[in-house]
């Protein structure tokens, strides 16, 4: 893969790689090797291979940000960086079955912008970039308040694993399972799902300056909802991001050291 000459992406990649290296060094397998010195040559070589794999994975996927022109489309570097970190950890933990797909909702953008990004990380293609709603009590144009509580009618941040599809009140819909205790693990009880909504369209943006709001669900335009749902269903990673320091500091998925590379 050719090197990027863009100083912005280099600035983005190197701190992330440093984080991975430091995290790997202090991971349990490495700590046992350093403290006990009981690891044989084969195990040491295996640890080195794992470290190289992690670095290669992070470097390869980080460069996707530049190659897919995600900056010009509005996806923040932090949304991509944290989404990538969590995705790698969920894949490593065996939580992700559909590991080709990483979907990111960037709530640092107003609802008048296309802030849902569905990425095929294996092919380096941006499959969908479209509008997505936030909860009506999270804010008007911008989502600034988030909750895991029932009847809050606010969006929840963090990592979700997509479930199965069903036909309900809003037609063809996709169940979402929150992966973060105290942050979004009430998603099932709150009926937080992805579905179509007529209030998610550009005509409303032209009239009001922002799209309609949901009861907490990430609703998408009816014209693309089936295609999106069919692409991300059954075990892919969905990340709802906001530059919320409380979430970023408390998310165990983001802050978990990466000990395994992505394979395949």
C-alpha cells in the first residue's frame, strides 16, 4: 500500500500506533514474559508476530480514512479513530460476526449533514453515507445529551452489535444490542433499533434546517434503509460517536488494550 504524503493522516496514525504498542507491551502476555521470563523462543516469536499484526491492522485501516476521503465527507478523525479501536477490540473478543463492516454515526455533525458512514474495511469502500436521526431529547440540530435510561427519548452513545431484522411499527427494522454496561446496554429494553422514517429527508432540512428526531433510534431515509439494514445486519459493529469526554473516558471498549490483531 503506498505511503500517504498527507501530514494530517500521519499525525493521526502515529499516536494511534504508539498507543497500540504501549498497550500491547503492558498486556498480560507481554507482562508475563517480562516478569517471569518463562516464555520460550516460539512464544516470544508469536508475541512479536501478534504485535506486528496489530500495528499492520491499525496502520492499514487508519490509511482508509485518507483513501476514502472521509475528512472531506465530514467524518471526524476522532470518530474514525475511536470507532476503529472499538471495532478491533470487539473483533478480537469474538463479539463481531460480520467483521467486514464498520458503521459510524458521527454526532459531532448536525443532523443536516450526512453523518452515517458504512464502511467495508476489507475492501476500503464507503458503502453508504447518509442522514441519520438522533433522539428528540438529545437536542435539536445537534445531539448534545445522551442517555441509557428508559423513556429518556435520548440517543445512546457507544458500540452496538447489529442483530436480526423484523417487521414492526416502522416497517423493516434492525435490532441493536448495546455492548457497554451503563452506557447503552438498555438498548433492547428501550426498543432502540434502526428503521426508516419519513422525517429523515432533505426536504425537511431545506424547510427547517435539520431533520426530524426519533425517540432515541438511529432512523434513516426510507429510500436506502433496506439496503443499509441488509448490509449491516447479523453481527456487525455500529458506533455512535460524540466528542463527549465522559463517554470517552469511561468506555471500556475504547480503552481496552488491543492484544490481538484482526485476521483474515
